[in-house]
């Protein structure tokens, strides 16, 4: 594909913009650091029983486990979002 000098400059700028966006992405830190063998079992369970089914069951288990903890004195993400919006 041939491109004029103007098109080449536009492409170079667009590529620079994409690379800049990529370089400035925040890393996605997992909420839970599963051990390798647990991750393997999760993947195998998802293949056998379906991803949505396993996600739903794991969410139910984690939700139940967290209900045992007293977290009333800790802010939730919703609280922090609301506080940030009020200051705007």
C-alpha cells in the first residue's frame, strides 16, 4: 500500500499516540493472588462446567467467607467514589 507523505506523517502520529496510551496504562493488579495449582484447577473447572457457572459459584463462596468478617469500620469502593464526587 502506497501512502503520501501527509498520510505517512498522520500514520506515524497515530502510532505514536497509541504507543503513548499503551505506555501510560495502569497495570491491572489481581484482587486475589491465587497459587498456580489453584489457578489450574479453576481453569479446568471452567472448561468442564462453564466459566459463568464457576464464576457464580466462586463469587458465592467468597461472599460467604467475607460475611464472617467485621468490615463495618472500613470504607467501601462506593463510599470512596461518592466522597470523590462530592469534592468535585
